[in-house]
C-alpha cells in the first residue's frame, strides 16, 4: 500500500465529509435566541437601531408593541428599553416599520382595529427610539390593512388603501410629518378583504407595478396596473385573471421567481372545498389566464392534510430559498383533516414530476419528515428569517399556548450551509449618503419597491438567473424581510451581473437601474441609490460572509498538507536509515587491496 493510494483515500474521505455536511436539518435554538422573551406575535422585521442587524417587532397581548433588538451575546434578541407602545386599549392588527417622513430614521406604523374600520397611527423615530407622545394619527379610516408602497418614486413610503366614504383607492403621504391624502387610481372596483395587494415589478422593466386583489359578485379578480412613465395604468385583459375556477376559499397571493427565469410569478394557495380538505397551490403563466397546479394531493401515507388558518392569520405561504439552489421554497401551515393538529411544513421547490405541472417545469414537494419542525404542534404561522445574519434563511414558527392567550415563538436554525452559495442584497432609501440629518446612519429604513436580479453561469456553464422584489407586501402578516437573499446553487463563480432598480417618479419614462459586475458569492451588498436620478453614482458596500464550506475546505487542505509532510518526513527518515546502514556496511567491508 503506497503513499499515493493512502493520499487518494484521504482525499476521498475529505470530499465525502464535505458532501455529508450539506445534509439539511432544522435545529431548535429558541432559548439561546430569546431566553424568556419567546412570546407574542411576530409582526415585522427591520433594522431599528441602524446596526446592520435585523430586529424583530412583536405584538403582545394584542395591544402592545415590543421591539426585540439583535445582539451579539445570548440571548441574541433582547427587548429595547422604553419602547413599549400601547394605544387606547385598541387591538394592534399589524406593524409596518419604515421611514415615513424622510429623515432616514425608522418610524413604525400601527394599524388598530375597531368595530367598523382600521385606524392608522405612526410613531416617529427619534435617535433610535420611539416616543409614545410623538405620533401622527391619520384622519382617514381604512376598510382594510393598508399596502405600504412608494407611489410617487420619491423613496419615501406612502400608504395605499380604501377609506370610508370613498370608493376609489387613496394614497396618504406624510412627508415632513404633514399628512396628505388623495385619490390614487381611477377605479371604483371593490377591494377584496383580506386583500393581498403587492408593489412589485411584473413586466421585467425594474420598476415596481401595482397588483390589486378585487372582488365582483363574490368572484375574486386580480388586476395589474403597470408603471410605464411614473403613472399606474390598468393593463389589458391579458394581465387580469380571475381566481381558479375550482377555488372555494382563496388565500393570500405571493410573488416569486419560481422557475428562475427572472420573471415574477403569481402564486396562490386555495382550498377546493369549504373545509380545506382538498388544498392546492397554483401559479399563473405570464400573459395567460391559465392556472397551473404546483402543489396538490397533500397526502402523507394515509393522512390527508389541508391548509389551515387561524385569526388573525389568513391562508398563506411564506417564501424563501432555504437550500440556496436559486429556486424559492415555502413554508405553510397544514392541518390534519382527520384530527385537530396543525403543523408547519417546508415546501421544497423541485423539478416537476407530475403531468399537471409540466407546462411550468417545477413544483412544490412537502418535506414531511423534519423532526424539530414536526415537534411544534398547534402551529399558526411560519416564516423565514436570517437569525445569525449569515445569509442562510432559518425558520420562525408561532404556535398556540394553552396556558395563556399569547403565541409562543420557536426558532429553528437551518444547518444547510455547506455546499451552496448566496448573495444578500438590501437597497436603502438613498435619501442621503454620508450627510444624513442628525448624523444618523441610513441603514435602519425598510424600503418597499426595489427590484433585484442577477445573471451568472452555473457549474455546468449554463446561464442562471434569479430575481426578487424587496418588501413588495406589507398587510396581513406578509412578514417579508427588509432584504433579499438569492441562492446561487453550488457554483462558486462570481456573479456576472447584478441589477438593481428602484421606482421612478411621476412623469419619468427612463428606468432608474444600475448594474454591478463580478460580485463575490456569499456576500452582502448594501446599495445606496444616491442620488436617485443618477444610477451611475449609486454606491454599494460589500460585506463578505464566509460559509462553513470555506472553513471545511481550509481544514481539509491543511490536513492534506500535514499528511504530505508526514509522508515526506517518513520517506526522508527511511532514506537516512538506509544511508547509515550502507555506511556501516562500508566500514566493515574487508579491503583486499590493502593486503
């Protein structure tokens, strides 16, 4: 058995260990994350204190806002002192962080539920805190939770929705903390409640469009209003589509580049019977009214599962690329139709293996056996969240607590971190760069509307791309992250092109888009689009996040070097022994010439 054979065995073993480390698993880490604070309703995410770490906004006892700040020491999320907001004993139904007055500090919008309408109050951020006495109460009463978007392209969030006494959708703006409301669209179509409106690019021009959920004669319709010149115009009928004909109950629409072609697809969970015993997820084909099922027949052995909802969470799925293969996966709450148990399940985006999804090429597959996820009973909501700021999407699950009315928070770490790569992008408001008012760092703003797409070559040399919109939805616990994580698969190549586009102002026909090249994988890119109308001047700060494969590769390389050095040392020692033996033999040899 020679040294070459031994070296080959060592390298094969090292490669096997590297591949085995890629096995996916979810590990519960609730205690080290939250300690005694793992209770309440997870309502939103955002960097409240501008430290480039994402904080968690909670609703507790239905009437209190609590902000858990990310920390570097366990427990990693701690409540921020003196930030506990209550409002006249009204129930808080949603939380939407954002910079609503344009001062580059994070404010917090709360929706408050009363018997007949939704009241909106905004607490103003000041020096990384919220003053309960410093707020603005909108004069308009809304009929549903609003969609937060950038309607006029000034990179300051606006509030969109239908108000009491007016059949046309309204926009409310709070620039300078002065509220102004006006008619947004020339449409009197009734909005569906609970809506799933979205502010996202739907025609690949890097400018966010407006997607509306409407209802007429008890039939749900979906409309797209394209932004062609800074104004939203209702498109032709080929962009409008009705709900699937067999849908008895319709969930929340979501949007994702489901098949990796750079185009956002409309995904819709539905129940085909009143009790949700038969559930499915459909997606549209762009430019067509046809719905294609990408998940159906939710059966595990003899057990049939269906979508579950529980007030205040409607039927919905939350999207994220958990295995970083470039195709978004999903989390859903399913109930056992023959029992009462509700659980969170991971839906993996895989190549189509069913005839019904052949036209679109991919489908969801339920991962039934994930032990730590399966142990959480009576789940009501599940979403993705990058707990450790390493670009790997972990999982947060809420479940009902029988001891009290509060939900319990469970955090599950995603250990799939060994053989795939990602790029994490966050687009800021760009209202300032290095000269921000009050000398604040402009990281703590949640900006709706930017669109991100990359193109690169995969490990086989084929073109690969993926896209996503940043904060495209805000109502009914959309729970979208203030950044975009795009998987790159197992290719460690540089990204050939990364494109970022932002909404354009009214009357502007040119697209506000910038391109960066040769982006390093496993990096976080913070884009500051300043000034807005000069994309060539936009800056990007790149932070590298080494993955475990880098560490494992380094360990394997060091091990190989040590192994080779050991072999060289052994061979050198054996050669030295042979030389010594030869010298001794030479010394004892009889010299006949000397006689």
